[in-house]
């Protein structure tokens, strides 16, 4: 299962062989093509519901939301659209389909749109708090419309999300809204922990804390997406919990890979400078594991992370390379890759519990693979 | 009906006579005592649901929320509690009671808590955007916990509000959640308009815009509170709309009175310096009406509002007194008081449409009176 977490776009030949060549029309091939097709079908199903929801917003809220989703320019003229990969709504639909077939999948479209709205509400707010200036290759909403309007547009998207479920007559809509609201609270606590940890010294942050934060910030919504799909398929509590576990573990695997890429990713593939996460002294999972290793390299890393870079020296290569090497020598890279494989194995176990038939589980597997292989 | 909008705590003798002396035990006396008793009963009914909801939050979100509600100090020790007047939940319960009796009132407790959570979510966010440093005689949450955490706690409160309705098995809970979510969107657009107007020149803001903003920011949630109560009483669409109209119009009357107090309120009663709204050049309703009057005083006012105060001169008396006089001579004060009376009359008409029996309408009337007479 190591191919789940290579951290690059290249597929291992063994995996390719096992699954048939790209373009193979066999049943549920676990390659990027199936995921890409699923994501495309998801956009076709969910985008109309999303657009209708955004179009229901009043003037300024609609303008900011359509800009954030990539459907409009800042001046209100139409844009080609780059509203993200729709992984979360695809998980909702794939989970509904896996447990309830095409009827459940169709019934879950509103829930899929609701999950995507929650995701985008949290992006709008996180970008304000993290002072991120770029998102999906465009200036973030707060840099264009101001902080207040970005906060308000996020608030409106959260309301829209829960409104979509409140007006859905499906019997799963109520329990789905409860889960989605709980997930919002978990996202908030996760974001709080993340920003609070950034202010603490490297040796004051434990690996367990970083793992819990990653689960809350990344795993929770992927788990919630899968759980909502299961609810719309009429699954029992146990299967809903298993699907939630599948999404959470896959989300953690994704975060581990993403953190490996944030240190060792190829700038030509990531579009970010080498060691981007090290430049901003991010307490990512490999760094936290390295710091906790008790090795001499851990002490070196703590010293490197504990002192500010000299002005102008950040990202110049020497210091970043030395920091990356310290993380690696302290075992941070190996740990992250092993942990990602372990999380992916746990995800598979959870999935097999609820969806034993491989042909039914195919879509969810393809999506889980897709998110843990992305390099940007 | 001028006694609805005197803008001070003093009750006109005529009104006192009409309604019986304070303490009179007659049916539905429209005095402050009935409102105070209603608010106290509301707190007793709704606080346990609110506390349970806040206690369900994880660590940091709970701490910030409990501080904001006045139930904890910043360090987590218990506080005496000053969670506001609970006017909105009282309106939910009074509306439910007026249309459906005590059973409906009891059934609507969760909805009442949800409305109060939405109110507090919007306060947390508005305080961040408006840079307000004091709320309910304590430092605002963002000044204590930072902006990011105040935003996150607000997000969590919105989620909690809609969660309360999502888990409520009452048949009104779904339509109530739709209305509450719509109200959140309206609050957001209102807050956007407010902050956007503050950046515009005085003569670029029309009275209609300021009225629409006040309806969105203040009227919408009071209307929503009453509408939710009606929904829980099983009222038909027409009565729900009438109750919404009652709350909206009463909310506008309240805002008009509040704006009059912001200019001419007695500092000993308001706890704010004289002309507080003029000092910050707030485009309040009396000011907007004065500017739109086409009088020589309007031109004077536009000039006064259009130039920054000399450093240190704001609030020194002379300039503020002159500005207040200009608003008054341009007719802003008279307009606001007449408009408040008119809005209150419209509120009464809406209420009479849905609740013709005076004894049933008494609670709602008492609350509407209470909110339009407050002086702080």
C-alpha cells in the first residue's frame, strides 16, 4: 500500500500493473482517471445546486461568494471557474452510492453541496486568520474585499449550508445537519489549536497535539462527507461511523503526505519554493515527529526552529536545506510516510467493514488514493 | 402612541393612567414590570438549554463562548453572569404562547436558545469588525482572546444554533431552521452595508439605504424570533409573516429610538458621552433624515460630518453640540420620533392581524414597549 503515499504524481509500476494500464476499462480501476471522472461527474451534479444556493444570496454576499468560488472576477464579470477539486462532495456522493446505489447518490446532491459550502466557509475564514494572500491561484477574498466582508461571506456560506439540509425533505437531512454542525465546531477548534500552536515554542508542542489538530482540521470534514453519504443511503449507525472513520483516516494520510510535500516536494510540481513549510517554521507532522524523536538531530532542529532566520536569509537554500536534513535525520520523513501508510490501511479497514464488496467500494478507494497522491 | 418612543426611561403620565399604576395586577398591564417578569421567566427556561449547548463545545470554543455570555471570567472562573436581556428568546416564547398557549411556549425553548445563539454569534463577529472594545460592561471577546478566536467562537455559535433546531423533532424545527439561516444571511448583508456606508461620504448615503440596513441588522432577527415562535405554535404562513412583520417593525422603532438616544441621550442614563454617535460620525437614522431634508441646516450638517474633527477636539462639547443642533434644526429628531411611532403602529397592526385577542397579545406588546423604551 506504499503507493498511497509516495507524495509525488508518479505511479509505481507495480501499482499500474495490478490495476491495469491507464485507460483500461476494467471494473473499478484504482487510478487517477477514475477519480478524475468521479470529480467531473460530481461537479456536473453538484454545481447547479451550489450555484442556485449562491445566487440566492443578496448583493454583496453573492458577489464575494462567486468570486471566492472562482465563478466571477472581483468586478462581477464571469470567470472561467476554478472552484477547487470538489473532493468533499465527491466523497458524499461516492459514499451514498457505495451503500445505497444511484438513488441514494442522487438524493445526496444537496448534502454534497452543503459540505462544499462548509468547506468554503472555513477557507474564507482561515485565509483571514492565517493572512493567506493566495487561494486557487487567485488573490484571497479578504485581500480583494477586505477582512470584514470575507468574514461575513463565510458566515453566509455556513448559513446556506445548513439551510440546504433544513429544507431537504429526505429523512437523513436532520441527522446530516447535526453531523455537519458538529463538524463545523470541530473545524473551529482545530483552527484554534493550529493558530495557538504557531505561537508556542517548538518543544512545547507534542506530536499527539499536532495529530489531533490535523484530524480536526482535515480529517473531520472528509469523515463528515463520507458519513453524510452513508446517512443518505439509509445506513445504520455502525456503518455511518465506519464511513466517518474511513474519511478521517484518509484525511490524516492526506495531511501527512501534504506535510512531506511541504518540506521535500519538488518546487516545479508544487509551485511553491523548496521547503515552503520550513520557511514559515510550520509545526507540521514530520517536524513534530522529528522534534519528539529524542535524537541529536531533534536538538539541532529545535535550535533551528527556535531562532528567527536572519533577515533576507529565509529560503536562500542553505538554512532550509539544513533544516530539512535535520527533520530527515531525526526520522521525521520516514515516520510520516509509515504513518500515512498506516492511516491509509486503517481507512481501508473501516471501509471494508461498511462496504465489503470491492466493486461498491471502488469510487471511495479511488478518491482516497487521489487525495493522498496530489502534489499541489 | 408617542409613549413608545420618548427615548427616555420616563413614562408619560397619560400612558401610566391608561395602563394602570406600576404593580397593578390587572390583565396584561403594558408596563416595564410585565416585560421584566417575562424576561426573567425566559432566562429561567432558556438558560439551561443555552448552557447545555455551550457546555457541549470543545475546550477553547467553550471558554470563549462562556466568557462572551458572561458566565465565566477570562481565566475560566465562574462569573455572576450578564448574558444580555434575552429579548429575542423572550419574543420567541411570547409569540409561541400568544398563538399556541403554554404547550407551544414550552416546545419553543430550543428555538429560543437557537435565536439567542445566532444573536451572540453576530455580536462576536460585529465586535471584531467594528473594533468595539466593550460589550455588556466587559472587554469584548476579541480584545481578550484575539480576533481569530473570537471569529471561531462566533462560527461555532452559529453551528450550535442550527444544530439545536436540526436535532429538534418538532415539526416546526425544519421551517424554523430555514428562516433562521435566511436571517443569518440578512444579518450579514446588513452588517456589510453598515460597514460599507461608514466609508462613504455623508451625502452619498440615502435615507432608504440606512432604513434598509437597520431593518436587516436589527429588524430581521427580532422578526425571525417572533416568526419562529409562531411556527412552533403551528401558525399558518400568513400569521407567521404577520409575526415577522411585527418583530421587524418593532425592531425598526427600537433602532430609531436608539439612534435618538445616541445623539440626545442623557450621559448619566446611557453611560456614554453626550452625542456619542456624532463623535464617531455615525450615519444614524436621524442624521440620514437630516441630511436628506434639503434645508440649510442639512448643508451645515454635511459640512460638519464631511470634515474630520481637529485632533483632540472630538467630544469637547462645542462641535458636538453644534452638530446635534444641526440635526435637530434639519428635522432629524422630529422625523425619527414620528417614524418610530409610525413603525410601532405598523407593528401593532401586524400583531392584531395574527393575534386579535388583547390578552393573548399582551406579552408581545410588553416586550415591544420594553425594547423601544430602553435608554442604555
